[in-house]
């Protein structure tokens, strides 16, 4: 067979096309491997759609004033740094005033019951999360089995599109190396982050995986935080939702937040 | 052909060296950012995109200069544009190069950039923006270079270039539309959540890009033997006039909807930009400068006497370019984050290293443009004999 220059170039061209075709085929018809896919632990807490109910009334009435147990334990177990300035603040769960947590809902002569009271805010693990929609690398993704909105810190390119997309300000970016700012003893069972990636609350997926409730829920002494499976009618979350009037932050945007508030 | 870019007089070498100096300075600052993180910029948890992404957005518009000469020339046979299509295409190459660089310098993890290709995510508008921008860059390099090469050898351009030229016209529209969709589809960013965002991008692109092109034509006329011709400049200035009127009209539409409806979330960003919000008013002087420049530009452009006079057309083009830069390259992106999702105003001020990185990227674009224009103009000068 004569292998002329023309024939060789043709063959090389077809081979190159073949190489380019594989990712394209994968994209359109391939099996998508989710980031951080692991085989389940038999002792893990299982749910189809995790949700949290935050009973602010209970928190204010029964809790000690200025109690920060839930916030501190979360930041401790997740090695959240304290950078020490507002500009680069990293936070997973924190408090806001009513008019900040629910902007546009405030009344001029606000009820004393909400005025100056702290509201616990965290990632809402939306059913229809804009952060997942906008991420160009699927570094933030919605876990299929239970709906937790998760982050792969090793895939994130730090474009911060998710921060523009999130209407709840739930996401923080590591503007600098966070490790020197982890003030408490490191939790060796949870990764620290690198500079240049985004992070946020993960509904304690690492604790659910070993059969534990989220750290904030466990830490609250007055039981103001309730965690459970929304798809299970007998779950504690569903009981609270059916017997109380609850609100969600910015529900009108259609992201379907899965954190509910009893006020 | 490229060798022509390296032969020039002393003035040319001095200009290239100045640009290289600025690039070096910007690169040094980028190394600092690479080592310390984006912490060295003025961006924050609240205003998480700043000058970099704003420049990127503005420069996507400048890249449109190409289509505003290519479309009339190839679809409507406007012969006057024949001489300057190459200038439009090469300006697009330089502008898109800057766009891509601004995206890269904005990344927290630039070494993971290729994750965008490894994990293609069609649900993300950024994925599509990557495709349309790189495609537009490639189209303009291939078209510009081949047409110029044919001109040099006094032959017709290869036949396969024509379809690429036709593709490049809707493609230019796509880069603005997709870039506008980056912003216009986000819930909770009310200043950006507007259906006319893409239309606004197109209108402002079609005035700022050609305005720069006219200025560049005048510079070339001054320093080289290349003259774009009176007719081309006149036609281009008409395009700018209409695009500028539409652009300002669109800004007016946003202001009407926000203020007449009176919905707080819609008025807040405009309030912050033009009057200040809760005592924060850093961008107010810039936005009023935008208004003044826009009015001056319109006054000079709408009047045919001043539009056709070189002495007044130049300041008009400068006014168009800077007013659009203020509106898009400064106000639009930053104000989208103000107030933040908690209805609190946290302002943004770029830091000196951040500004030097921005200057470095602009200098890189200017260098690419200089080299490409040097090649194009030398070819054209040789033809003139």
C-alpha cells in the first residue's frame, strides 16, 4: 500500500477528529460521574430530601442570650478560618437581623419580637440551586440521592460565578490561604481549604455519612434546629412543617430553599 | 508577513518598549496576586467581581468593531469599508485576547482553568461564553490574516474564507448575547435581571467599538501613510451616532422601569450609582461623568456639521468610548453586587496592584493591536508603492 503524504495527513486528521469526538460524545450521551462519588456506608443517615427547620422562637425564648453554640461548633468541625476582616470573611452559619435575612419583608413599626433579634442563616440547599446551574465545572453540584448542594474543593477554579448566582449570600471565597487562620485545633477528619476556592455549608454530609446529625443541630441545647427528611411524612421536619406557620428566605425567586423558619 | 511587525522606526520601537514595560509591571503584580491570592485586590465576599470582570465585559463590546465594518462591506457592498475591514478584525483579535486574559487573572485557581474543558457544563453560561469568545478570536485571526495575505500577493482570498466571514457576523452578535446572559439570568441580582441586557450590550458595543476604530484610523493617518478615507469615517460615525442614541435610550428605559414601579430592589443599584445609597457614594462622580460625556457625545454626533468635522469628531469618539467604559466597564458589574443579598451596602475600591494588572492586560492588548496593525499597514503601504 502506498502511504503518500496526502494519505498520511488524511489519516492523521481523522485520528485527531476521533480524539475530539470522545469528550463530545461523553458530554451528550455519556454517564456523568459526579464529583466526590463514594460507596455508601450502611450506618449512614439516609434521606431523599434533607431539610432543616429553624425555630427562632425557641432559640430566643429558651436559649441563653448571646448563645453561639451552633455557629461555633460548625466552624470548629469544618476548620472554618477566622480571617479577621469583613472583606474576606468565611462563614458557613451565622446570624443576621430580620431586615437583612428577609429584606423587603420588614415593617416600619416592627414587632418587638423580631427587632434586634438574631436570625440563624446558612446555605438553603435549594431544590433548584442557581449556584449549581452557573458552575462551569460542576465543582458545586446537587447530590442526587439526598439533594445536598455540595462543593468539590479540588475541582473549583475560583471563578466566583456561584457567588454572583446565590441570592442568599451563603458562599464565601478564600481570598487568601485560610490555613494560618484556623484558630482552633484542626479537625483532622475534615479537609482544610486552599486559597482560591469557594466554600459554604454542606449540611454536614460527612457526619450524615457516619450516622450523625449535623453538628449545629446536635449542639443546640434547646432543640431550636431540626433536621430531617422532607420526603418522609413521619420525619420530625415534616411534623414541624405541618403544625407550624413557616417562612423561607426569598421564596419568590423560585430556588425552593430547604431551610424553614418558625418565627 | 509577521516579520513586518519587527521592522520600524525609532518611534515605533519606543512605543513597543513602553508597552512591554507596562506589561512587565502588570505581570509582576500578577505574580504577587498568584502568590498571595485575590486578597491583594479590592474584591470582597460581597462584591466578588470587580475591575477584571468589568473590563472583560466592556471589551467584549469593543470586539464588535469588526462586525460593524464587515457587515456593511460584505452584505451591503459598502465599498468604503473595504480598506478598514482588516482594522476591525484585528481590533477584535486584540479585544478578545484582553477578554480572555481578564478572565484568567480573575480566577482563584488559574492552574485549574482546563477543568472547564475536562468537565464541560452546558448548563453554565460561562461554558458557552468560552466557546463563543474563543471561536470569535479564531475566526478573526483566520479571516484577517488570509485576506491580508491575499492582498499582499495581489490575488483573491481563498474561497473558503467567504463562508467564515458570513459566519463571523452572527457570531459577533452571539458574543454579546452570551456575555449579557452571564448576568441577566441570575435570580437575586436585580440590577442585572433585565430582559434588555443583551440589547444594551449590543447597542453599547456598536458605539464603543467603532468609536475606537475611528480614533485608531486617525492615529494611523497621523503616523503612517494609511488613510481610511473620508467616506469610511463618515459612514462609521453614522453607525456610532445611532448606536449611541439607542444605548442611552436603553439606560433611560432601565431608569424608568425602576423608578416608576418604585420597587426597592430595582431602584437600589441605580440609586447607589447616581445618588449614593445609605451614605455610600463612591461611584456617583463617575456616573455623572458618564452622563456628561454621553450628552457631549450625542450633541457632537447628532449635528452633521460637528460629526463630519475631524476636529469635533475626535472628541466625540473619545466621549463615546469613555462614557461607555464608565457605564459598562465600571458601573454595571460593581453595582450588580450593591446592595449585597442582605440589603447592606459594602463598597468596592480597586487596589493599586489590581489597577496595575488591569493596565498590564490593556497594554498586552495594545501590543497585539500594534503588531497586527503594523503588519497590515506595511502591506497596504507596499501596495501603494
